[in-house]
């Protein structure tokens, strides 16, 4: 159905456990799954099923205990700390449930943060920041601090920060989890737009069927394993 | 440099906390600068004293006079290039609190002995011509507004006059400057002959001798020879380098250097705890933010550097501010009005201060930076 060129994320036999004192806490158990380029994937499952853990592994924030994670042809589980950080900076944009903006920085400074890690000049950074803020419709609020913005606006700044480097992959952990229905819809509209118009591959963790309805595909996680349908 | 706004913004996070930390560091460095100047002031001679000069005093005490006849005998000791005598006058100018040292000397050999006292040639000639002429250092002249030509009455505390009076009249014929700013310019010098002729008792006596040696490396040997020369005479002497003499003098008030070091150590130790705690707290509060930075692609090392930059920024800001204020205050001059004729912060101590402020930043930032570096991203994001 899809050529290898289409394959963006390939997870093979990934297991993740945490050591809590003497016991091992198995969070993910032998996961196999793939994400194609251009997909908007919703990752669903009950609390504690390992959704965030899986997302973090795909984004290179954490390492699997076993198995391989290939993103865009690169075995990211084999990169060292510095290579992984550089890879994240170039290829991944994160959107968090609680926005996680720097409270002491203005919207534009927040969006600029990932660009500080690139060789771009100040003027170039400014241009990219303006473009990203314009894309989320917040250019007029660029001088505002996070506390001066509503939750929905903060999340849009968060999205601007995630897309400003034009990453290969957009990872969102419950991006609407803390928002009311209307603001949540705006965020989902925005993600859908980024997926459809700009071809961004998006993986979004969510609890909300309303949100997952926007995705092109839904994957369920249950007790650390991928299931095709949620057990009742 | 593009990270500067990020570092600065963190200092703005809790303005009051940053301000208080900054203030405590600043105060510590003002103290540092001030104490450095005080130490210089108290030990003034110690640093500038010629290494080639010896002090020869009565074995019992500096207060015991020596016969003037020793001068020629001292000059004959091998290794001695020149010798002069000095006598303490101890007069009061108007009020006892207006203290400055007054010494009776033989002008010409005296000026040769102390090239660091810089006196214009015509003033020197005027002094040689004027029996009751005196020269005074710049700092004392400024302090009392003495000008060349002024007549200064000093009330003797030791040397009563032959006519029974205690007032001595001196004419200021010269004002000398220090060859460098470490030179004490608080002293007042006048003709020994004037004292000798006028005083009611003590004739033929001098306070102490100052000797210039041919070779500073052999100063100790020469001192020994001088001591030996007067063994078993009525007044035995003790010769020592000027440096040893002055530090011995200063040490009578206690080991100033040690006391100052102890104070500063206590102060900086306290500051270390205060500033260290502030940084640690501020980093702990930001666990999640640091995790986000790493998620965005900041490496562990970059995060480490950010925290160090922050701690060094605070300590250097406070340090430089404190040193600057101290220098400003000190440039206004001796706060005691005379007790510290030499009062400035040596460049060496400014450099020390700058190093300490950087060091303070590194030390206070060390554990927080390490913590930030080791932070696991997934772990820190979890701490919502
Ligand atoms: N560092 C860790 N040490 C121990 N256990 C952990 C650690 N990280 C995650 N876990 C456990 O792994 C399990 C899955 O966590 P994860 O955050 O991936 O769940 P989730 O599906 O995202 O849940 P939620 O919907 O509540 O966000 C949980 O039981 C959690 O307690
Ligand atoms: Mg989660």
C-alpha cells in the first residue's frame, strides 16, 4: 500500500520499562508500528497506558529499553545525547498539554528559542518567528508574555514554537487537554491545516474522541500494547 | 551572545530575590574593596619601604634615644652607603586630634635617603636656607590647607624650649609629593639643628637612624654588623630592614592582614551560601522549563552553561558593582581624616576581586548546573 519512501516512523519490538527500586515497571511491551509521511495520527488509550512514553520515544526524549526506532531512515535509539539533541532540534516539534512556554519570555522570544540552536542570523530568525506566529494567527500578540495570553493563545504560541524550525515531525501530547471546546477546536483546526496544507506529519496523543476524529488514523494503546480497537 | 536574553530574563523572574542577592554580593564586595584599602593604609610602608634601607633603633625600644655620635660609626660599617638620623617631635597642631607625624632631620642627606619624597628644587633650596623651615607632605598640606610661606605653631609634648615655652614656630617652605601613590605624604620634616638649639634637654640625642646599604641582598648581614658594632656600649642598637620595622609596628595592633582575611572569609562564605541557595532554588523551580529546553534540542552541556551563565552574571554584576562603589568611596580619600595617610585599592586587589566574583559564580552555580545537566527530559516534563 505504501512504498518505503512513505515510511517516516518505524518502530520495531520496542519495550520500555522503568526501574522503581527493585521492581521493573513495564510501560510498553513489544510495540511494532509505523507512521507514514503526511499522516495525522491520533494515539489514544486510557491514562497510564503509555501514550506519553511512546510519544517521547518517537521524539527522542527518552530511549527504549529494547527494540529499534527509525525515523526518516535514522536509528535514533543509537544516537548519543548530543546527536539526539541536535536531531530533535532539526526534526521534531513538540506541543505540550500545558503549553510549557517560558513565562519570562515574550511570545516571539519563546518561538525564537529553537532557532537559537541554528546558525540563522538575527534577522533571519526574526523572519522565521514572524512567519510562524502569522501561521497561528498571533503576530499581533508577539510582544505579549504567556500570562497575558489565554490558554488557547498560549497553545498557539506553543505550536508556532514547534513549527518554526519546519520540523519533519510534529508531536503533540494532549494539545487540547487543558482547553475548552472552542479553543480546542481552534487548535485542532490549526493542526489539521498544518497537516493538509503544509504536509506536516503529526502524531497527537489525546483522550478526546472529538479530537481524534480530526486525525487520518487512530491507534489505540492498552496496557502498553497497540490494539486495533479499544476493548470495552 | 544570542542566549543572553534567555539568561537575563531568568534574572528578571523574581526581581526581588535577584535584587536582594545582588545587594548582598555588592555589599560584600564593597567591604572587600574597603578592607583592601584599609590594609594598604595600615601597612603602607610595608609595601613601599625601600628594601635597601635599614632602621637602627635603641635595643630596648624605639622611644629610647640614641647618641648622635653613632652616626659616624654607623657610616663606617662595611656595606653602609649612607646614614641619616631622625627624631620624633610629637607636636600638637591646634588640637590633639589633628595628628600628623613630625620629624627632625638633616634636610640634605634626608632628601637623598628618600627619593620617593618629591620636592621642587627651589623649595629644597629654600629649606636649606631656612633654619625654622619645614616641608610637609601633600596629604597633610591639603588636610589643613598649609601653603608655602605659612607659619605653623606646634605645641611640644616632649621638647620644652630652653626659654621654658612649649610653642615652636615653623615656616612651611615646601610641599612634597609621593613618587607613587603608595608613598605616605602625611609627614612633616624640619631641621634637626633647629630642635637641637632650641630644646631645653636631650641635647646630642636622636630618635633613630636610617641606613642605606650598598646591596639589598646583604641587608641582613649589614644589620648584624651594625648591631655588633654597638655591643657592650651604653646604648645597644637593633638594626632591621625598614620593611621588618614597619610591619613590626603595624603588628602591634594585631596581625591586620590575618584579621581582614578572616572577616572576608566569613563574609564570602556567607555570600556563597546565600547566592548558592538562590541559584539552586531558582533552578529547582525551573525543572520543567529546563526539560522543555532540552526537548527543543538544547544539549545537556548547553543547559549546564546557561545555569553557569546565570550564576556568574549575578556574581559578576554584584562583584563589579561592589568594587566600583568601593573604588568610588575610597577615591574620596581617607575616611579617618589622618590615621590612614595612604588609602587606595591596589590594582592587584581589584584583580583579585574580579577573580573572586567569577569564582563565586562558578562555585554557586556548580551544583544547580550539574543538576540541570543531569535532568532527564521525560522525567522533568512529568513533574507538572
Ligand atoms: N520515570 C518513570 N518511572 C516509573 N514509572 C514511570 C515513569 N514514567 C512513566 N511511568 C509509568 O508508566 C506508565 C505510563 O505512563 P505515561 O505517562 O506514558 O502514560 P499516559 O498514557 O501518557 O497517561 P496519561 O493519559 O495519564 O498521560 C504510568 O503507569 C507511569 O506511572
Ligand atoms: Mg500522558
